[in-house]
C-alpha cells in the first residue's frame, strides 16, 4: 500500500513539474484520499469511540448469568488441518473470553456461536470441532454447546432465543468483538433475550499518530467499521432490530 501511494505521489509531482495541471489534479485525488484514510488516525478514533463503552477493567465484576454466549466468527474448517478447524478474525478472542468467564464461575453453560454447515458433515455446524476441542482439552467445567448452523447474527439470535426459552434462561453474557456489540445486542434484545454485553477483540486505540505512508491496517479497520455501520441499517431495514 505504501509503495503504491509513493508511486502515485511521485507521478503527481512529475505532472505538476510538467505543468499538466488537470492530470495532476485527477491523480492527486486518489493520492489525497489514500493519505486521508490510510495515514491519518481518523478511523482509529471512530473505532475507539464505538468500542469504548464496552471496556471492562475486570471481568470478575460482571454479574452471573444462566449462560455465556460467544458469537461465531468463522471456524474455517479445513480437513487437512490436524485440529480440523482454523479460527479466523476475532474468533480466538471471543471463544477464549467465553471460556474464561465460565472458569470464573459466571455461568454453568458456554454456548459457542453458529457457523456454516460443515462440508464433510451435512447438518452439522463448523463450530462442532471447536466445541470438541474445548471439551478434549478440559478448558472449562461448564457444559459446552453451540448455536448450530447460522449465516448471520440474526440467525444466532433466533437460535439463542429458542434455546433460552427451552432452558428458561433469564440472562446471558453476550461475548463478541466490541465493534460488533451494538448490533449484536440490539438483535438479541429484539428476539426477547436479556443480555449483558461483554466486549473483546478491541481494534481501536484512539491514537493521534499519523504515518507518512498509508497503512493497510487502517484500511482493514475501515472495512470493519463500515461493515458494522452498514450492517446496522440493513438490519433495521429488515426489521431485525
């Protein structure tokens, strides 16, 4: 990313030196936008502002609940992999936070989020190998289960609402990436599930530092931030929140 930006910047300077003002202006637009979104700490502050309400200094201060639900983040089932799964994104942080909460005695049940159907096991979620791994390594004494085959957070909320009704749960600790929490909490509450939000996988920093060369990391942050903002309005349009 930095090399591409530097090349475009040098070309822009060359056009200015040749007095090709119009071409320099057209090329200067992407150069400026790349610098704005990739070098300046705009997205760092936006993400941190969205995540800051969910900062918890000590998980021991959280109230007890009937279950801990750690939302899915893609298990990436890969049959040649010795573990038969490869956690992606914030998955590791979500599931380990859920395990840690049960080890603190906050709930007797750990519910892993949903995932797509496993290609080699029809009718079974890709989350099953993760569930089995947690059991095999005895990471928690809590009962471990998952929300089954799900494609969206809305699917997870519906499955969780059914499970909560069956088990007569009155409160759950909802664990997911802090940036995803506002949408997740809204859709779960819309399904009538009483949740206590627990943030993890924090991405923002509120940093005021800037770089000369655009950073790929900042564009990845923009992708996460816009995914949640657009996702919120899509969920509202569909009547899910």
